[in-house]
């Protein structure tokens, strides 16, 4: 039996949007009040990326981009952020590497298509498509935002007591700071 939370990776879609926005806020490429003009679609080479509902919303703030879950808005944000920074923040948030959770068979997810440098791959990654992450990775990344930008190593078992009464205790372990407390508060 495999544990899908740690042993499978998925294209998680729109739940990735706050991660992209966090990176852009941290790098001061956007503010919650920054605007862009949403035409409902973005063309990248031969690809057309649309909002999930097919609608165009005209002038939108970054807050509205998240509230309405606008794919085109995240493509705009990713372009402002740049490919190098976008990939850097995906890695900072733990995507593409194992979390180290105390479960067997954990996989690292897959963000390897970004190595090709294609604009379309970075655009779709901004809203969680074309890359695959585990639910544990996403929970850890989202928790870092809620934890004032500090990423903690996830764990399942807090204490193990053997037959002799000896205990092994696992404590929360800070991995790294991924964004500033100010960015985390703004995004939240």
C-alpha cells in the first residue's frame, strides 16, 4: 500500500498560486494593490493560457488575482518575477526535493521541466500545472506562509516508546526561512 500524501506527486493546480505570489511579494515585484489588465488569455508562442472560467476581468489587483484564482494574473506575476527567481522560490519552498518526513517511500515531486527554460513551462508552473508536487510538500510550503515565512520539517510520530520504556522524542525542526514575516503577513 502506498501513501499518496508522500509517495505520489500531482499537478496541484491553483493551490500553487499563493507560492508564486509570495515570491513576487518578497522580491518586491508586486504589492497587493499592483494591477494588470486581464484579457482572459495570454499567448505564449503557440500556446494560449486562459482563466479557468474563460472570462476576462479587465483591471485587477494582485489581491483580486488570488481571490478570483486568475491563471492569467499568475502568468503576469511570473513574468515580473523572472524564470530564475521563480525556480529559486519553488526550490526554497521545498518543491523538487524530499521533505524528510518520517514516512517510507517519500518522493521528491518533479519540477524538472523548468530546466528546459521554455516560457510556457514557467507560465503554467505559476498556477500549478506542468510541475508535480506531493501533498506533504504543499502542506509544508503553505504552513511556512502561515508560520511567518519559516519552513518546518513535517513529521508524523512525536514520540516512540520501546518495550523497556525508553523514549525517542521528535521535536519541531526549522528547515529555513523562505520569505520574510512581513511578506507572509501581507500574503495572509
